[in-house]
C-alpha cells in the first residue's frame, strides 16, 4: 500500500519534535479537519497541483517500513505515532516526514525504552509518559496537552508550568513565561541542573512514578527550579524581581528559599513543605532534604551567616541547622535535630542539640552516600534505647 505524506504539517502548532502530534481532542481541530477520517488527509487534485511547487511530498511503501528486519514492530517509532493518531489503524503508516536519516532518527528514539537514565533524552521520555497518562486518563488530555505535549522543549514546558503556578491577578502568566523562558535560555546551566534534579528525584523517591509526574506535581522540584531562575536574576542585580519570585514561591509552594542562596545539582526536596533556606546558605550536589528543614542564621549575626551543606548530605525532616557551620560531604542529619556546630564528612549527627553517633573522638563512619540510600534509621541503637 502506498500513501501520500506531506512534509509540511497542516497544523503547525501541533507539530512537535519533528513528528506531528494530533491531539485526541476534537475541539483542537477545526470543524473541517475534524470531519476527516484519518490524520493523513487525502488531497483534492486541485489542491495537489496548487501545492506541488511549495510542498515536498513523497510516496512511501509502508509495507517495506513494517518489514525492516533490523527493527522490531514494538520499537518502530513511526508505528507508535500512527497508533497514537488512530488506535484502530492496523496498517503501518508513517506519520514522520520522509528523510534520508529516518532509520537513524527512529533508532535514537528507541533508546528511550532502554531504562538507562544517563543515555535517555528526558524530554522525549516525558512526552511518551504524558501520552501514556492520557491513554489511561482521557479526562486529563487537555491538561497534558497544554502542559507537555504542545511544547517543543523541556525549557518551554517548565517555564509555562511555573508561570501558571506563580501567576496572580496582578502578575500575569504571560509576563512570567517570557521572563522565565528568557532566563532559562540565556543560562544553559539551569536546564542541565533541572535534568539532574529530575533524574535524582526519580531514582530516590519511590513516590515518583514518572518524570512527567515530577514536572507537573512535585512542588519541591518546582520550587527548586523557580529558585534557580530567581538566583540568576539576583546575580544580575535584578533583586526586586528575584525577591518577588521568592515571595510567590513561598505563598504557592510553602518553600522559602532566598534568591541569594546557592544550590547545586541533583537535589531532592522531598515533600518540601516548610523548607527555609537563608541568603548565604550553600547546598552542594546530590543533596536530599526533607520537609520542615531550616538552614538559618543564629539571629545575631550579619554577613555570611548561614550553613554550608556538602555534597551527598541527607537532612532529615524537622531539622534546624543554624549558623555559618559546615555539614561535611556524605554526612547524615537525623530527623528533628538541632545542629549548631560543624559535622564531619560521612558521620551521623542526631538529637537536640545534635551529637555524633559514636562520639566526637571516634564517630561512626558511613560507607554509603546517605542522600542516595535515603536511610534515616540505621544505627539508631548506637545512640538511643528508645522502645515502644
């Protein structure tokens, strides 16, 4: 069977990542288009003659596409798009514009299913997750289309989602979107950190069922990314705007991070409600922080007055770390602790005031990175005779 495929989409606004995506919503298409029986529209003779010089079209033998021995049917990217456009469509019709590099493009997209986060294009993975969610819950199709499937990049989707979340009656989402998008595009380190945070949350939090779920629903992740934008504005001297974003994040997400604070990559703010981070605080890479954690000052100092959290640190729920002190790399702070002094690397501090497990002279040394293991209760017998 041969079909006519038009290289230029009939609906440019629905053209995503070099492959046309057709929303399952009938209202997204015009009344004329919605009356057609296939997303690959047949053209009248007059229309074909009119567009022959302006639009490049080609006939593809779809039987050969489906019979390629080097690619299984389940890994065939074109087939997945055709099935999404028409679930009942039994033939293998390509929805991808014909090009000489089609084999390579399809092979690249098939890597999404390999499960190796280091090699996965997160944006393509998130789009696949969004389509799967829409199939499971069609009532959310408009929401997913507006939040993920209508965007060409993770940068755009994140900026749009944050702008909607942080907007108010006097602060329009369109204004915020333009601001956020400009900052993210200007500083590519932000989007690299965003991807590292997504991977970290997916790996460490068993409640995170997908990257798309994290982007849309995890307020700790969203608060962290909003802070990255505010911090960039702070460094540019746009302090009034940065403080406004901080205030909106605090009101919407109940997370209060001063735009002057420095944070690393691969962060997990688990639950995140009640997290407070002071102006001169520093948080390293691959840190996990639970809810109701305060990285604050002692209340009697100015200047550099907030904690410095090393790489790979785990900070338990309800912890207060006060003053210009250092929490060493790979250290663990138990839930409910009040930390007023430096904590050496790879040690565990618990209590109010916090003390090192094993004692100051010979503290117990952790052999694994606590922010990765998320182990909050090991070695509790070393310091407590707590019983029920």
